[in-house]
């Protein structure tokens, strides 16, 4: 993400949030998240659904992994 351009960052965040809100896509990504970060619970995933920042934060809090690394892996799940 380009931190020098706040509008670009906002547009990207909205796009990822809408992708997370899509039920079918969410179930696929949820499965990949559980495979990759097995310590995250269903309740934590439910609480983060629809918010990219909450999802990254929940995984970071649970695993201690860097937010950038989590972000990169999550984006890869959508490709």
C-alpha cells in the first residue's frame, strides 16, 4: 500500500472490506486463514468479518506475526 497517498489507501481498504463481506468468498478465505493460522478461533474470525483492519489485527494479536506479512498472505488468498 502506498502510504503517501491517503485516498489510494482508503479505496483499497474499501475494496478489501467488500471482498471480505461476500459470503462465498469469505468462507473460502476463512478456510485458508484457518489452515495458515490455526490458532485463530471461529469467534475471532466472525468478529473480524467485513473489516480488513480487524482481520489483520486479530491475526497479528493471536500470532505475533508482522501486519505487513499477514496483509501479503491475505491478499494472496484472493488471487
